C-alpha cells in the first residue's frame, strides 16, 4: 500500500534514511519540513500484518515533478517498490517532466532511473560538496494521434 506520510512513520523513515544515505542522511527536522511543504506528495510504501505496519520505502516529490528523495529499505530492494513509488510522480496529470539529482557514485540509483526510462541530461559540479550530481529526467510520451 502507498499512502501519505504520517508523523508516526518518522522513526521507520529515519532508519531507512540512515541505511540508504549514510554520507548525508536527512534528519527528523528536514522530514518534518518536507511533510509540511509536501503533505500530499510525501508518500510511504508499507506492508500491513498482524503485528502492525512495516514501512518499506518512501518518496518525496513536488507537484512539478522534482523528485526530492526516494529510498527503499535495504532488505526490500529489487522487489519493484521503488518503481511503484516513482510511478506516483510519473502519473501526475499534465506533468511536463520528472527529474532528480543523483550522486555520480550512486550507480544503483542511476541504473534504477535508466530502467524507468529516465535519461541523464546534465551534471552539477560539486552539488554534494565534494561530489557531482547527475541530473536524470523523464518526459511523458506524446499522446498518440
Ligand atoms: C534506488 C532505489 C530507490 C531503487 O528501489 P528498488 O525498490 O530496489 O527498485 P525496483 O525494485 O523497483 O527496481 C526496478 C528496476 O530498476 C533497476 N535497478 C534497481 N536497483 C538497481 C541496482 N542497485 N542495480 C542495478 N539495477 C537496479 C532494475 O532493472 C530493477 O528491475 P529488476 O530488479 O527486475 O532487475 C533503492 O535502491 C534505494 O533505496 N537506494 C538507496 C537510496 C538511493 O540511492 N535513492 C536514490 C537517490 S537519487
């Protein structure tokens, strides 16, 4: 199930974050900030079972298609969860483009975006301080006539 983030998800999100971005994890104040700015497009993917809910991953994006962050719990990768989260951006009505910044060293995420039909369209030197960002972008196909 994919649903909007709620405050009770924060601890799980912070754990996924520290495992996914060990060099520069967002802290809880940053996530609260994103929750206030993007209440409808800060989404979590979760499993519900008898012991309660398990948060498997999250995505934060803006309505104009900027993917601010996406991460899936390391134990649940390569199961299609990232793709399902990314589809939420790609399905925004009348979207002009979707784009994200990716560390040059993050080959896994680059392979993920390329598989999702994004293209590398640019590079921002030292975007992460001592590391460049690649800009990956997807534009919706033109409607068939
Ligand atoms: C990038 C990330 C969100 C992908 O999530 P995921 O749930 O594992 O992705 P999916 O299972 O939906 O992958 C879809 C396809 O993308 C490609 N792909 C995904 N991760 C890949 C990897 N590490 N290496 C190569 N290809 C990969 C594969 O083609 C995959 O399909 P397949 O498993 O059938 O071969 C996840 O690896 C992650 O959280 N990484 C750490 C955080 C991060 O780097 N976020 C992006 C920052 S810009």
